[in-house]
C-alpha cells in the first residue's frame, strides 16, 4: 500500500531534513516533536552561577505561579524560569474552571457541606468507577491526596487574596474531573473581555493567571522567560542537595519573523539572551513544568499506542515535554502513580468536535497572538451525522456520534453515594464507550516498527458543508490537514501530503466505505457500528477529508512526591532541595488546575523554609 512513492519521510521531517516550501510547512507542523526533551545523565555543578535566588521555580503555569507567590510570602527571594515567551502555561489558556473544595468560603456561603476528611475519602474511594469501568480514585497516592485535601480550601482563599475573582455562584460540577463526588467543588472564573492581547486565546484561565502574575510581580518575584530548563545540579552529580539548574535560551518566533514573541507585560522580566544560563537555588528548586504529554517517547511509557500522530491540548502555545521529569530522573527521582496515566479515564485522550486543523484543543481564534503558529481555527462539528470517520485503511471503525470520553464521577454521579460502599458499583450505569480504542487500533495501514493506527479523517461532501454552514477556506482549514477533490479517487492520494500520514489512504477502500455508508443510510440502520439513524449520504462533490485524530489532553503521572511536595528518589528518600507539583507530579488522578494550584501552594511554603545552602 503506497509505500514506494519518493517522498520526504515522516522521520526526516522530525529530524529537520525537509526541503523546499512544502517541506518547511510540514516541518513546522511537526515542530513539537523535533523539540522534545531528551533523557539526561547527572551533571557536575557549574563553575559559576549567572543568577541566584532562594527558591527557583521552573514553569510559570498553574503550579508555578502559586508556588512562587507562596515562597515570596514566606520571605524567600524567587526567580521563575519559564521556557515560553509569556507567563501562564496551560493555565492561561484554560477554561477557568477551578476545582477546589474541602470547605472553601464559597462552599460555606452556599450551604455546601465539605471538609478535608470528606475530600480525602472521596479522592481515595476505591468503589467508584467511570461509566466505562475505569477507577478514578483507586490508584491515587494516599499521602498526596491527604495533602491536597488538607490544603485545597486554603489554596482557594489564597487565590482570592492574590486578586483572583470568581463568579458569585454556588460551586458546581461543570468541567470537574476526578474531584470527588460528595460535594460540588468547581469554581468559575469569569472572562468577559473577548479575545485580547492579555490572553493567548480568551477564556477564564486568563483571569486567574494574569491576576497571579500581577500579584507575584508586585511581591518581587522575577521571571526569566524564553529559557528552557534542561539540567538540575546536586552537590555531587547524583547525591546531596539540589543546588540549581541550567536553562537554554528558547525564544519563540512566528513563521517568517526574526523577532521573538514578546510577553503581554514585561515588568519583572529578567533580560538575558545567553545561550545557557545557570541559576543557583540557595534553598530549593520547584519543578512545575506541566507534564509529559507532548513527549512521544515519554508518553508511550504509559500507553504505547500514543505514537506521534496524536496532537496535544495547549500546543503550540505551551508544551508538556517531560523536561521536568527527565531532569529529575537524571538526578535520581522516581516516577510514581503511573496507572493513573494508563487507565482510560478522565478524558486523558479526547475526540474533539473540531476537524480540519492540527491544533484543535482549545479552539483558537485568528486574533490569538500565536495564531500564525496555530495556522487554522478548524471546523466545529455540530452534528456527527454529517460525516463519517475513517482510519488510514479508509475504513470506518465506530459510531461517529459516540462520545469521546466517559462520564466523569463528580457530584451527582451516584444517588445515593456512600463513600467506600461496595454497593456504589451496582448503582453505576455502565457504557463501554470504546470509540478511542477503536480509533487507536492497528489496521491494514499499520506498519513496522510501531504498527501505529495513523490519523483519523472525517470524510464528507458538499451537502454536509451546507448543512453545517462551514466556510472551508483558510484560516478555517489548514492545507496540510484538510483536503478536497471532485472524486474520492482524487481525494485519497492528496491526504499523503499530511506530515503524519505514513501511507496513502487506499482509494478502493475509501470508495467501498462511502458506498457502504450510503447503503446504510438507505437501510436507515447501521449494522456495522449501530450509528443511530444514519441520516445523510456522502454523494455530492466536492468531497472533503479533514483531520479528526484524537487529542492527548494532559498528564496524570510524574515524579514521586510526598505530602510536602518534596521529590523522592527510587529508594523513597527525599532529594533535598527538590520539589514538584502539578502535572509533572505523580500520585493524583485529578484533571487540571485544582491540584496544580494546591501543590504549588504547598511546595512554595515548604521550599521557602528549607535551610540555605552555603
Ligand atoms: C485548552 C485547555 C483547557 C483546560 N481547561 C481547564 C479547566 O477549565 N479547568 C481545569 O482545572 N484545568 C483545565 N485545563 C488543565 C490545566 O490548565 C492544567 O492541568 C494546568 O495548567 C497544569 O498546571 P501545571 O502547572 O502543571 O502546568 P502548566 O500550567 O502547563 O505550566 C507549566 C509551565 O512550565 C513551562 N515549562 C515546561 N517545561 C519547561 C522547562 N523545561 N523549563 C522552563 N519552563 C518549562 C511551560 O511552558 C508552562 O508555562 C485545561 C488545559 C487546556 C490545555
């Protein structure tokens, strides 16, 4: 199948061997892969330090900003080292739904009963599983959960004290994943400014993280932007306390520009453009680098199916390249709680209602300052009846209308819910929901060495475009992720231009799949995948193929930490002077910023109370 055409191989793109305009575009589509952090070995401490502070935080997102503020609040001097051109990480592009419970003032105000004990038992409840049978809380580290439960309410008040404003409404459940089910715990930051320079994409996360940035800067935190931490130093390469780090200059450019992107606000930002910068941490380093989903080799440790075609939420604004984990592991840190990353739960991998672009989570607008990197908004799918989804063998594989992930186990999931009760399992309405498994399955197009499933393509016709009211022209669609042709036979070979396509979409299969689907529409019943009431034939040219490959959402396993967020080595011993929180830390199944904020809140205080190294 299509393997002998002369072309620049996918791996050559990764290695940067592309030539000519098309190759460059392809290379930019693959850039997240080319920049992946690599495994490291322990390094000898540097002869000199370029910068110095009591506490050095790596990453300025949902964990890093609270960690920095908390440390400075305790009297420590703080430098935040950030790889990106601006502050905020995934936090600033998120939806602003902040899960924090355990008895917050918002919960109390609205008569919601919650406490650290209730929250702790929720977050370790073995008896609750998602509707696909996957356990949400069973594999959590109990100490890490106890620390979360004990600190969440205080972390909520800390956000208020540092200028974060939430909607004056009862905490709810919308957007909450693995936050426990005894009480509603989701708090909502309100974003009402539309798209502005203040935010890379609009949304509630901007409210939270610009407020924290302002507070941190007022309190004296300094930010070293455009610097990617690669190496941590201990007293000897693999023993003793952590003394500091090395970061390399990593400016971000828009295509065709030689001027690095600039942060929204430049006050409090240290200006250094040296290739390598060493930063001494007199007391501690806090790893808040946001996880590992963008690093294909690293993420495949947990799920070998996740080969390079699966794009990652948050890119190309900020990336989760496992650099915190790799630097920690190089000096002896242990990974932890890896089951949480492997289990198919909590929307770790998602079908998105957006097609025809590479970066489909979040939905970007052309007004975003990083839009030239995003390149296309994608087409929002209102009705999955308007298309079929095919794999690289041109075969349908599941009911297209199926949900992309199971229903989350938040408040209201079970009624009644009794913590730890064996009867809970009987009250759950199970639904297999294997859409993603079918999408990731090897097929006729799979090839050695990975036998990867390859991209998923949405196939539809001109009538579907009319029904969905889509404007197909760029910037709605990306020419490398969206193709059109007058016939299916002409459409299939075009798809090979996509940099993640390993094989030609087999024309004969595609024609047969569409013919079979049109027959199914005539039947009014889908004997192959039981799509409910299949409605529309695919018959009116032009025909279209739009990228519809599932997206990796976030990381649920990382470095082993204790209740103080100190990093532990493979013998369970504390690595002195090293802390971690957020998506780079293991032991917690919870999605999102609640745990990141709380662990930053814990780590910042603890790090500030370390003794100073001489
Ligand atoms: C589109 C989207 C919507 C979301 N919506 C929600 C929501 O509504 N509610 C919710 O709770 N969660 C949401 N999340 C998840 C939430 O934003 C993340 O879980 C959270 O931001 C993780 O915090 P973190 O500090 O671990 O990582 P991040 O916030 O991503 O911060 C990590 C930072 O570290 C930097 N960094 C990485 N490596 C290095 C390095 N080597 N050197 C220096 N800096 C480095 C990164 O550039 C980044 O700025 C959403 C995520 C996305 C992508």
